[in-house]
């Protein structure tokens, strides 16, 4: 077990843009009710695909949140990122002038960046030639803008802006990056999370390898058929406990620890040994044991390989008969790529604060090869104190986050 970190790291603000709700209040309602976001994809032309269901964000109005960055300079993922950050800052009750005077970090994880704009540019190049490509769209495709635009929107000066492209685990990577920076004293606060927008490139890639479900995402179910692509953004405000106390902030939860590893075992197949090792490292880093975890928010994509491998790793670390409830929020909001583990982290914090465990919807019969209690179809009342959030990505990029109920006297680290 590690010694106590120089600074405890707490969550004081959250912003969520998801297919089951915009804003944390609506997102919470969606999680509690087991809301499904599945609908036919409208983001791009789906002619020629045998099935094309997805989980798009609807009702999103970026002008409601973005005040300083011209909207036309941001792609959809950038608009998600900046809007979620604005929501999180407002939820934290932070004064922008105070933020500008302090050392900070913006860290946004992503899988595709502005690939939706790239799709558009490529389509134009193929049909009309490169001279017809829109220069405004071309200028905004750089993935680094997902984090730098947050800093521009808030007028931040003493800030590092980093975009982490570690695919489906990128949200957890970004939160872990922020946790390290605050606990070590490098920065006073961090705006961190993930953002992605639905795009043809990623949908087609998953479709071609046979992992897009025809109608529903059914993680851990015997008859699961794959993922449904989604989109959105989740951003958390992390700050050191001293800062939060001084300004009288509302503390939602505490980040107890995290771990990441990369096994590079296979381009797309998860590795059970590596996933289990990452979970053990996260527990050790947080100073908690397997018996302290009240539920696991799984990566839970609904593919055969991911669910069986992740479940086996969970049983290995926690015990076949003592594994905690293990749920998948992707059953409700789809796989939002780089935003997935960030939105799941917000869901975990809401579960801790509000006293419940979100369900895994669309569930009929648990696959015996998974053998976990996935809280089928309906949320359950509970009082979770410590929650684990898994993020697993292509290339063996794994990131596991441990979140806990905030208690004034630290009890987790010995």
C-alpha cells in the first residue's frame, strides 16, 4: 500500500452531455430509470448498412453553454467538451477570475477527436477535389483543441492543456492524469474527462469487424451481439481538499486512486492477465482491498470477448463467489468512446451521493461464462462508499479509477 498522498483529491464539479441526459440532473434521472438512448443514426448516411442503430445526443444547444469561443471554430466533440467543462465549473461554484489566478490543468481524453469533421472533409475531397474542402472545418480537426478550447473558453492562463488519445479508456486516463497532478501539488485544480462525437469512421470500423449490435447493447447477457456507438462528454472538476475546504465547496466524492497499464497484447482483444493486474494496482494505489468495493462500473461493451475477459478478471481479483455487483452503463448510453469512462465516473459519483447502483438494461439471461450480478434492468437502492470504474481500450490500454464517499477524516489509507 502507498503512503498518504501529499494532497487529497476531491470532485467538486461535474458536467455531463450524454444520450440519456444533458446535465448531471437529467443524466442521474436516466441512470436511475434505466433509460435507453437507442435510435436510428442520423449523424451520417447509413445507406448500405444492414443495421445502423446508435445512441446520439439530442437536444444539445452549444450556445446555451459556450460564451467566449466562436461556435463555428469548434467541431461537435469540441462543443461537447467545452460545454461539459462549463457545466462542471458552474457546478463547482468556481469563480473564473480565481481560476485564472491559479495553476490548473485541462485534460480531455478522446478516441476520434474531430473525426466527424474529417469524414466530411474526406467526402468532399473524393467527390469534388481537395480545393473544395472547407478551410474552417479543416482548421478545427486538430484533437488538441478539445482541451485547449476549454482553456480559451474560461480564459485560463497558468494552465496545461493536454488531450489524451488512448481510445476507449481515455476518460479515465485524463482523470488519472489530473489526480496525479493535484496530489503531487503540481496544480491546484484540474478539468478532466473525455469527449467524442458519432462519426462514420468509427461506426464503420466496428461494423466491419462484426461488433455492432443490430438493435440493443446487452452486456453480460448470454445473447449479446455487440456494441452500439454513442457520443457525448463528461468533465469533472478535481481540486485538492485544502482548496475545496477554504472556499466552502460542496464535495461530491473523493478520488482515492487509479492505475493504468498497457500490455500491447493484441490490437483489439483484451488480455485477462493485464486487466486483472490493472485492477489490483488501482486497489493498491487507493489503499483499499477487494472487500471494500461496493460495485464495479465495468467497461462492459456487450461484445463476447470483452465481457468474458473482463468478468474473468473481476472474478480473479475479487473471488468467484465474492465479486461485487458489476454493471455496464453502456447498456443505456452506448459506447461514447473517449467519453465513456468519464461519463461512467460521473455516474459512479452520482451513485455514491444519491445512494443507488445503476442497472444493466436489456438483460434477459446472464452468460454463465460471465457469472456476475450485473444488476439487471432496474437500479437498486444501496449506500456505496467505494466504487471502481474500469476503462479498457484497444491496444491493451487499461485504466481503472477508484472513487470513494468523501469523509472528513481520511480512513482509506491506513
